[in-house]
C-alpha cells in the first residue's frame, strides 16, 4: 500500500499538536509541585510547639520533595534532638552534612531547567548560617550521650563550617552585594561555644584561641547582629590567659575589644560569682522563637516591542536596576507585555524572650532550707539567627531577583517561539505553562530558633533546680520555668539547653 508523505498543511497541524501536547504534558508533571515550600510544610512549626514530635516527623516525611532532601535531614535532625532521640538526631545531621558537601558543587542541568520552571527545581543547598548550626546541635547530642570526645570533634568543626560555606556563597554573589555577609564570616557564638568545650577538656591553648577569636567577632559584629557579648567571655579570657601567662595578649584584647570587657564590667553586680574551689560551671543555652522565614511576593516587569532580547542576562539586570523607577525604565518604549513573576521575601521575626534571669536552688528540699542565696545570672543574646537570615537574604536578593526576571523573560520569549512553531494555541499553552509554574523558592530550615541566649553560673557541687524567669522585649513578664535536677560536679562543666517558643 502506498501511504506517501503528508501534505504540508497536515504536517504543520501535526507539529502544532506535538508542540502543544508536549507543553501540556510537561505542565501536568511540573505544576503538581508548585506550592511554595513554606506553604506545604506550614504544619511543622505548630507541631513542634505542641511537642508532637511524631506528627512533625511525618510532616517532614510527607511534604519534602526530592529537591528538598537536605532540608529533610536538617528538619529531622532538630526534631529528633528535641525529642531526646540524640543518636538518631546525629545520624540525620551526619547525612545532612554529607549531602551539603555534594550539593555545594552546582548542577548545571538543574540550573538550566529552573529557567523554564522555577528555582524549586534546584536542590536546596542551605545557607551558611544554617549549616554552621549543625555542629552545635551535634555537640549537644554527644554531650547528652556522655560522649565527650565526639563533642570536641564538633567543636573543632563548628568554627570552620560558617567560613567555609560563606566563602562558597560569596562566589555566587556580585561583589558589590557581599558587604555584611562577608562581615559575619566568623561566628562569635560558635567560636565561644567551641572555646568552652575546649576549656571543659583542659585544652587551654585551643580554648584561649577560640575565646580570642570570639571576642574579636563579637566586637566586630555585635551591633550588626544585635547581640550582647556574654559577660562570661571576658572572665574566661582573663582566667585562661592568666593560667597560660598570656598577659600581653590579654592587654591587647582589652584595647581591641572594649565592648566585650565593658559587658563584663556592667554585669558584675548581678551576674554569676567568680568560680571557687568545690564549684562546677553550668552553661545554659536558651533557644527562643523561630528563625525568620521567606514568603512569596509577586511583581510585574515590561517586555518591550521591537527588542530582540538577544542577551537575556543584560536585559534582566537592566530591568532589575529599573525596578525602583519604572517610569524611567519604560520612557520612550512601547510595552508589548507585562510579565508577572514570583520571588521570595524575608519575613523578619525575633524570639519572644528579651532576657532570662536564672537562679539556682538545691533540688533536695532539706538542702534547700539550709542553702545560701545564689546570685541571679542574667542571660545574654549570644546568637541571632534571624539577623543572619536577613543579612544573607539581603546579600543574595539582587541575584535572586535577577534570576527571577531572567526566568520570566525566558518563559515569555519561549511563548513567542511557540507561536512561531505552533500558532496561537501553542503560544497560549506556553504562556499558561509559564504562569502556573511560576513559584518562589521559599525554602529554609524552618525549625531553627530565632536566637540563642546564654547563661553561665558557677555552683557548688550537688543537684540543683534552675528557676528561669522570662521577660519580653517590652519588659512584660513571660512567666517562669524550672529546669529540674541539674547535676553539678566540682571542677567540671555541665552543658544544657532548652527551647522556648
């Protein structure tokens, strides 16, 4: 039988069917996952607040996709930490660290695909301040498991993680946008925590180095990050430098880091008493609130008639630069189309606790009756993750918006090409595809605290109840909590943490 070739008109119609059908098929595949991450996982924070750890784990299991695998491990690790399942938590965090090392080598194929869909098509790599908190939680897990050596390994890693990932992130950001992100390369809180862990183990040279670097970082960034240098840091520097004979180094630090030593002097009246023989040191981390998170916003930009748009990157930066003055951007040009795109925006949040006052009473009622009064220790906001989230986002925002505009422009120009290849129906399908696949990347480690307060006490050996009185940012009382039966050993350190929402 002689079938022959199709007529030209039939061939064109077949081409239109293929173009349109292919786009619609891809549309069905892609749009099933276009809800923002923060919307899909909205139940997670309330579940954590309620202490419903099993439901929180199930939410993470159900609502994280293949491109959210790092977030799956991070969220799982912190939930298991708060559920006192420390070994399982460390397994999850170890998996997160292995995966993050792999993901920081960018995938070209993922990046190209994101230009025709959205940035959720790229595997989430986490921000530097997020990854830097993994050794903190892992160290606490090991401490609670009684594994001191493993906790010290995390201490050594903690001071390296932040700078390592900041350096990599800076490489993807325009030089003129790096500013404050470069300043927070060294994390004062993690350096100080590392120093205390070294001190606990008797590694005084390492402790002094970490304390010194923490003091420099607090002096440099306390204003930027809205932190209060812990008064105990200056006391630790004085004590350790005295034992090592580092008087010259201490004098130099007093000159170069006046805010650190001023904080200690200001708190001398109501802060902990100096360590005495027969006492142990209690380090209390109070994690408050939830870190700032991203939400989705939409904005429009013009496509002009008569422009070939041969250099999409050039035009994306031009449009971004003109966003503050749209009237000047469109002056003298005829607008062909307004493209609507979605981008992330940071919603700032602060922890509910402004200050915590901690007093200690013997856990045994008989001993309590005979006990002397222990001075109240006042917390310092030693870490501010919400500010780090804001600084990181502000540094990345121009690049994010550039990519958002580039993606919208690419999609619209693809619809132009679809019209040429397949007619109006193909253009309609391509335009619809571009619209419904437009979704901002709002992913982040949502269960991190907004900030971490630090309290230090020196207490006689024995079992103690810590009475914690909480005050809000307006001076309002937020109630009190008791941390019961804290074991203090003479000459030893006790590390503990609590999360408040």
